[in-house]
């Protein structure tokens, strides 16, 4: 039988309850609990009890009564821990030692830094203390009836095992956990699948469920996940089973990336999404702290010069608490044994960890210096970046949130560097970047395209600070149609999902969405609102921009020393109406001829003239092949206005 222990808290009663509810009953001992939240006992406390886990004790809180003796647990210092509020009644002194004298010097208050790093289970309880309390309140009662409300929680699989127990414990319920049954269970000659065995166990658990108990289903999505309207046999059986016991109190969990049929979701009175972490968390002692103060120990912070607990948040905002711990451990190991390094190295290591744990995100290496020309576009984007990074002194945080852009649409002819600008923004923000082709999102099955959009945004938030780039944006964001055909309805649904995601932005999660398109006239007007996407024109480069682009690529391909300044000027003049990618191809092909041909061909006026002439002729042939009536592009490239290139295969270049 469990020992019964009646305690009179020396701290605020609610703070003691919070510490008790958030403690992991299997790993936290009574001694550890009393060190955080001191209390006196109504009975003598055996020293052996201090080493017992909390789940092996029956603990109840009672008020102090005048004249009733109280006992000090072994090793407890009266007066330690947080001070009691003024309105709280003081318990009588413990009987095994005299109370401290009135003129005695009070013990020092607990230090601000946390004594140690939280475990995975503790990190979940700390980060989601508010969510745990909210869900527990639903399980406790329903409008005073005492029956409780069933809840479905969407969250990462990684945190489920650490989340359900504190929710049930704080609700004052007894948990009946749906576990994975043994293969031999179920009987019969034909082996049963895992889903079938779990359904059999679920039926037994629901039939045996009593008042005060809650059935915990850790993986509802794996048990019955399927596309709406195409339920599997197991999903149909599960649906029938859950609705057969409508009053059964259930706490179920599902991953956001897996689909739970709506008919199953409707069985739960409460559906709650838990994602990312908050700027402030509730520590195990019930105090509110900054995330960086709890998850980073003083020894770890000493590795990084200028470490700011508040500044850490934007780099881990989209991750769950266990991922935050792993990312910080990875970053600290990177610099173990070294002298303190700038805190930017910590943020860079966290970004690298995110990329290694996500196949779709990358750390960009393209900067604005790698993009020639376009000074007006760069100035506009740098201003937006400074707003996101807090580079301007504004009246308050609310003003900054109002001014931060949610997204950009880069539009212009092909090859002008729209995607490069997106990567340069991510680099400047010290963010990860994911580039998604618009057609990759579309799917033939109903609802799949919207699901992919939701997953992309969720993944971007987890990897924040991040930049999500939709290339060929017009493929998924075209104007909505009034036609009643299936294709129009599917396209309308994708645009509606995009609008929902853009309007649901969390301003404290640094994330930027960028769309690139050659046909901005096809984009739905609702997305072009300045509060959603700001349109930025990236047109064909002018002469100065072409000169700058040529400089960048000549240096990149290692041929700049062979090209005199006068020839670079001629290249800039001869490439009128060329895009940046075409200018790049001149120096790429020149580098190929220099290193990959025998004999090597120097990158001189003759070679560059041939390459320019070849580009012009290819452009004319494409126009003829498609039967284009507009030969403006061919005319401007076939003219002799410049001093570089022409129609012939051996153009002359006057210097």
C-alpha cells in the first residue's frame, strides 16, 4: 500500500500544486519535490520516503490547524523556497526543531539561473504548462456536469509520450492507456494486423471504462488515418466503436502531417493544436521565465559571447521543446573546449541542425553581393529585413508587428534572378530556405493539395526563422473561377488554403513567404493585397545592372583577369534586353572552352562575340518554332546597335 502523506505547503498553495502536477511521478522523488516547493508534514516523514518516486506515494494537501503539530521532513530548511503571499496563513512551527528566531538573518533567495538542464519530459511540461492546464480543465468537467469533454490534440509524435500523463494527472483522472498489444493477443488461427489487435483492445478498454477514468489513445492517426471519403475497414470500425460509447472520456493524439477523417474528429468536443514554443514558459517551480533562461544553463550560455535569453527565441520558435534541447546540445558540442565565441555562431549551429533534421530545407549561401545590379530592389528588401530583425527603433513591439511584411511576390521575365533574391533574403535573415515548385503542390486527389500547403507552412514554422519560396507561384495561386468544374473547385480550394495560412501568421515566429512568377496577371487579387504579399518587379537589367552582373559571373567562373575593362563595357552594351541567366551563360561557356576544350580557347573578344551571336540566333529560332508574331526580342538581338556580335558565326568586335 502506498504511504499516505499529508502536507502543509510553505509556499503558495497553487505554486505547490503546479510543481506537483508538472513533476514526472516516475522519476521525480519526494525529496526533489520538497527542494523546489518546501512543505511540512502532518505525520513524521521517514528518511527513506525522500528517495521514493512520487507515484509510490499518496500525497494530499491540507490546511494548518492551530495546536496541531507539524513535522519537518529530514533535511528541509524552514524558510527556503519562494515566499508565501501576504494573505496566506502561516502554519505553526514544526515540532522537531525550534522555529527560526525573529531577528535571525533570512536565508538567501534562490538564484535566478536554473540549477540544471531539463530532461525531455520536463521540457515538454515546462514549455506546454499552459496548454496542459487548458486541456486538463476540459477533461475535468463539462459545464458543471462533471462528465468531462473528450479532446483531440494535434502535435508532434515526439512529445506525445511526455504530454498525456501530466494532462491526465492535472485533471485528477485515472488513465487507461491504449498500448500496442502483443502479437499473440486476439486468438484465432489467422494472424491479426496491428490495427486489428489495437481495435480489439480498444473495444475492451471502452467497455471497461469507469467514472473518473480517461482513455488515452496516443496514435489516433495511425489507427484510423485515411483520406476523407475513402475510409479503410479499420477506420470504419473505429468510427462505429467511438460513437457506440458517446459518453466515454477520451484523450487522443494525432500528428499534423497525417489526416484524421472529419467524422472521427467530430467525435471530440475539443480539438487543440500544440506547436512550437512560446517566448515565456512556466518552470517547474511555477515561475514564469524566458525560454532561454530555462533551456540554456549558465555553463552553456558562457560558451557564447553576448548570449541573450530573449534573442534565442526567434531561432527556435517553430520547434517543439525536445527539438530545442537537441539543437542546443548539438550547438554546445560544436564549441566544447573552445574559448567563448560570438552568439551568432550559436544561431548558425542551430540553423545547421535544422537543415540536418529536415530534408527539404537548406542554409543558403547566396548574398546580395552575389546579385549584380537592381539597387532599388535591394534597398526595398533590406528595409523589410531590418524590420523583421528589429533593426529600427520603433515606438513599441506592436508597431513593429504591424510593419513586418508577411510575404513578397517577385515577378518579371524568366532568368532575372527572382529565386536568387529569395535565397539572398534568407541568407541576410540567417534563416533556412525551402524552394518549392508550384506544380509540386497540385495533386489529383481532392484535398491533397490543401494538405500539402498546410504541411509546407507547418514545416516552415518548425524551421523558423525560415523563408518559404513558391517557384512558379501562378500554378497554385491563380485567380479563382466561378465555373463549377472539378479543376476550378480544386484551384479555388488551394487559394483559400493559402489565404488561411497567410492570415494565420504568428508575428513572433520569423517567417517569410515568397512567390515567384512570370505572369503576375494570373495571380488571385486577394493574394496581392499589401497585407499579404507585396509585389516586387524584377525586370530585365539595365546597362549598369548588366555590367554588374557580368562582373559577378566573370569573377565566379575565374575568367575576369582575361577580360579587359573595355571589353566588359562592350559586353554590357551588347547584351541589351538579355536576362541575368543569359549573361551568366556567356562566362560559364567561356570557362568550359578554357578548361574543357583542346586546345583551350581564351575568353577574349572573339569568343565572347561568338557566344553572344549564338544566344541571339537561338532566341530567333525559338520564336520561329513557336510561330510567334511578336519578333521584338529577335529584332533587338539581331540588330547591329552594339559593337559586340552579330548574325554571323564569326562576329567582329571593334575595341
